[in-house]
C-alpha cells in the first residue's frame, strides 16, 4: 500500500488506426521497475491546454504523424499504473486518429525522459496485441480500441 496519494496528472492518448485496422503502439521501458510495456501515443496535458490539444501535440511529438489526424472523438479510460516510481490513478481521454495507409512513424520531439525509455513502435491488430511479450497499458487496451473505433 502506498503511503502517499497517487498522482492524477491529466493526460490524453491517441488510438491511431491504419488502413488495415491495425493500431499504433509505442514500446517503453521503465528503468525504475525494469518493466517494459506497450501503449498508444500520448502524455500529460500542459497548463492552459485542452485534452484535445494535448492529444494532437503528443501525437506529433511522439510519432511525427500529423496532429490534424486526431479527431475530437474520445472515450474515457480509467488508468491505474506505475511509471518511473510514481503511482498514477486517473481517467484519461483516448482519442481516435485514422490513416488511409500505414504512415511512417518518426518521433520528432521526445523529452529527455522519453529518449531514455523509448524502445520502438509497432502497428498491431487486436489479435496481435494479445500475443505481445510485454504487457499492454492499459491492460484492457483491445476493448478500449474497440470502443474508440465505434465512434467513427
């Protein structure tokens, strides 16, 4: 049990779907816990920024993909995870972005922390997600993807 209150820093994520229905996931390794995981692009909301603006900014920074691809369609997702020694408990918006093909992913503006923790990326079907060696974050990501895709 934690002796301190969990962190609830606001954040937003983007479920990127390519022309074949695969979803973009980023692969990260937490050097504190030595745990690796897969999750959609996204991150913290800066002061004065809306969740939608943050989702668009984070997508461009972490993937080099066009921010305009992020649609103002989202589902709320409960998160309860640890990263770099901090316990996060919060609800994040997961936005939808669609692409006609499979665009090239080239991170453009990683933070110093991201440069150290980034392992790579992949485009996966929900079936392939279930077979990944490292866990998904959130663990119910295939269901989250299904909910987001139903939005359009």
